[in-house]
């Protein structure tokens, strides 16, 4: 072949052949589209493009929205190494693209193989005939990820990647972002497979399996299912013969595992993983195999209270968007580390927000016992024409991820409101009010996205999985006809009101407290060089919003840049504010444990690129102050009180209800709670009052202790309420502590200040 680099010689083996490496690429036009599939086409002038990857990561295409035409030359002797013990004449060969953002058309040696749509699951094409025709080959793919210009009626199911206020909205995720390979099977190919643990109890677990077998000819297939436990022992083997017809054959069956070692979230137990091996044989030869790790457990959600293996669990969680905006660049160490950091913060749950991530994240969650709330990649508004594709992708999601025990909840759609948030909208109070009214109307009134699309997707998830709760949409307020709603997003102290308003709001509308999956405030990360802080205070605020997600309108309200003489002081103030909000929101929700709150997911955990967001970890994984506040508020045992007012005056009454919240599975029979009210008198001497209560703290509950009542002392400056929870008086070890502060302001100073 002429017109390009020499084809790389590769040999097939049982595991398949990788086509990763350097491909050739050019931006598509009509002339190239007609010519580029031809094996003799000259691509020597094209640019190099790494695969897997996103085309924007390559300088030549860093500003391109595509589509791109990409080519890969290779040389293959398909008869060199028989796979699965088959003779070469009985082998079948397959091209597998593990992930393409977002659509593609695929050609091999000038023959059109088909198209793909959907970024997160693999697409396969049989190429047996094409490989047999020649030894040198050209794979040609047109990859498209169209910019969603009508963002209230999007057509690409790419979730947050193409519409989110935490990512650079100019970024295009297009590309072949996951591996491409050639696979070999015998006459029978497992085209699709699904493994789901439907039930698990102490005496037995039930695992549901489904396979779609693609047969080259009619045959008698042998289906062999093996289950190997976490110690490497085979505990189940099932063998059945099954006649199959040419083409697709759909099979379903159930395997019962006796006396299973149950999988638990990290806070409740261990994470034993079984291996399930599914072999399809023709005669005594394996024709194809699927191997999955599975955790045996059952999960349920009853009135927003979650349980695992019959044990209820108050879910302390967080949201995680893409770990890298260019998801192909998210390393296994980064993904595994994010899961570990979630666990180290004392959290049980990570919501995979508005996207499906890389396989390493799910494997890490399985191994570390972190539960996942898994969103489908739908965010805000979609066009009516996506319904069929969305249902298909829901089935693919179950096939791809259903075996993971860490996935606890499916969610079909995040915030199904057809809205588009632009910087100018946030900066204009009238436009912002219209946007808010439109969003509320979309929640409480019937819409196609919420009422049709989401329920259609959730019905597919329920029918094809059947082992996990399914939430049709996230962030929808109670609305007619049932006035039920779903989980809630409560941005008090950022988009609405004051962060201190949360307890009052939840007393007024308790249903909003059942499960809160978004709350928080933005804060500037430790590494903020991307904002060019040397320009302070004249930062490029417009660019900071468009590219780095910073919402100055709300910083002006809550942490005004103009109030701080230096950038560092402002950054520290943003982090203090975020930490205070996170601490008190979490404490409020934990104090409502099971009455009615089943859990929460703070928004959000770690950034995917340099930005100013609601995250508690920057893009470089340096913590903000809010990470420490979140971890402290999520300890298994905390002592909390009503917050003190911001300002108090001497001789005014002061009251604070005190609770102990325990996630422990045992009752603490003899503990002491001590409250210290501390201040300095006019001479600067330390003064305090002290109260103590002794009693029992219930297991896995929020226990009311008492209400501290006092009179604000005659002081000025800081007044603090310090709480301690101690073990039995004989031992006296501190189990938990907390602190709240207010400012004492003398009335005469305030009155004097009001004089003309």
C-alpha cells in the first residue's frame, strides 16, 4: 500500500489484538468523506492522532468540533494463531470499539461495517470475511460529536460533557476515547451479556444471567457457568445444552450460590467478590467466554431510607463529575484515588453525576466498599427524538455495569428542565428570575422530558435490572398529582437565601429533607494560577465564568471580592464560607436522621480541570477547607447543637437544642455530654458556664440530649458554645466535640452608631 506509514504487523491471540497507537486524522469534508475509506487513499499529509484519546488533546485539533476522519493501517495474519482451540476455518473475527464520543461510521478495507451512537459502551462488528480477503488492512472511522447549539433540545446523550456549569462549555469531548481491538471467537459469539445479583441472604444468593449468542450456523451449544468465591474455590458449576439457530439467540437463566459471603459497604462490613465465568462451547471447545467480578448483596430504598442486606444505612455522600474533562486522560490511579478519598472523608456514597465513567472507578468502588448512585448521561433538556436511543442506552448501561455491587441506585435524568444557563443570564437579575420561574414550572408541571422521557428510561432500567432502586429524575420538587417528587437540590446560601435558612425551610416543608443530593457553595482552590491572581482585583471575570465556572454574581452576594484587599485573603474567605455551609448543612441533615432524612450527597467532590466550583478538592486534588469540614461532620459519632445567632446582645435569652448523632451499631449506655459557654469579660479574663447531661445514646439514631438555656453574658466580642461527648465518667475519654460561635454586641454601641 502507498500513501501512508507502513502497516504494523500484528497477530491475533485469545485476548484480542489492540489497535491503540498513532492513527492518521483530518477534519471531514465532502470530498474526503467519499475517498478516505479506500485502502489505497493517501493519508500521508494527515495529522497524527493518538487513540484512545480526545481529538481536542492534539494541538492540530484543539479548537475543532469535528467531525474527524481517522485511519489506522495494520497487517494481520488471521490464520497464525488459532483462538479458543478452534481451527482457523471455524474462527470468527470482530472489531470492537470500547468507546466513541459520540457517533461514528466505520469502514474496513473500503467495506462499510455500520455506525455507532453512545459514548460509554462498546460497539462490535464482525469482520471475518474482510480479514480473510487480504493481509494488509485499513480501518477508517468518521467520528462526530456535534456541538449542541440548541441546549434546551439536545440530541447527544453525553450528559454533563456537553452541558454543565462545572465544565468549560467550549470543550468538545469528541474522539475514540477508549481502546479499539480485534477479537476472535469460535462459531458462537457472546454478543451481549448481563449479570445481576437479584437477591442475597445468609443462606443463598440468586444471580440472574442473560446472554445473546450470535451463531454462524445452527448448532448445539453447551452453556457452562462457573462461580468462584473470593478464596479461589469453585462453589457452583452449571452446565446446560442449548440448541441455537443462525443469528441471535437470547438466553436467560439463574444461578443460586449457597451460603454466600455477602458484600457490604465499607462502614458495615467486608467486600468479598466472586468471579462468574460464562463459557459457550461447541463440542468440547470453548467458543467464547465472559468473566465478571460480582458482589452478592441486596439493596432497597423504602421512603428514601436505604438498606443493604436488610441493614438500614444513612447515606452520607457526595457528587463526582468527570474526574477529568477529557475522560480518556483520567488515569486508573486518579480514579482509584478519588474513591479512596471519598471513603477517607467518611462517606458511604458517591453519585456519579450526569455521566458514566471509566471501568476503573467501578472496580475501585467494588473493592473499597463505596456505594454509587449512578446517573444516566442525561442533563437538563433533550429533544423528543432521543427517546428510542435513550432506552437503548439504558439497556446497555445495565449490561455494562449491572454486575457491580457498588452500584446502589440508578437515576435516569438529572434535573429534567429544558433550561440553558448563560453567564449573561446569571448577571441580570430579571433574566435570572425568569430562568428560576421557568425551572420551577418545569418541575411542577407536566413536561415531555420529565413526564415521558424519564419514565420511559426508568422503566427500561427497572425491567432489565430488577435488583436496584431506580429514580426517574433527580432534583424534582413535589408536584401534582401525588405531590411526591424525588430527591432535592437545595442551594441555600448560594443561589437562594441564606445558608442559615435550611433548618427553617425543612421544618416548613419536611419532604424536602428526605434525600438531598445537591447543596454547597463555590470556593477558590489552592492552585488558582489559572485566574491570574497578579491582576487582582481586575481579574478577567468574564473568562473566569466561561472557561473556569466561577460565578461572580453569587460571590458578590456572599463573599464579595471587593471586600478583600488581596487575592489570597479573598480565596481564604471563599473557602471559610464554603466550609461553614457544608458543616452546618450536613449537621442539619444528620440530625434529621431517618425522621425523615435518608441521606445526602454534598455537591461536589473533586474538579475535572482547573476551575472554581462547589468541589472540596481542586483539580490537582489539593483539599479546600470544606473537605475537612465535611469529614468532621461525617464522623460516625457527632455532637451538635442549634446554631447560635450571628449577633447577640447582653441579657438576651440564649437557647440551643443539643443532639448526639450516632452511626454506630451499638448503644452507648453511659455517656456524658458537656456544654461550655465561653467568653471574655470587660477585663479580658476568660469566663465560662458549664452544663452536663448523662445518659444513653441510641444505636444508628439521632438522640436528643437537652436544651441549653442561658442569658447572654455582659461581654463583647466572641461568645462560643463548646460541646464534648465523653465516655462513662470513670473513663472520661472524649468521643466527639464541636464548637459554635457568635458575636456579642452591646446595644448601646449599635444605638450610638445609629445616631446622625
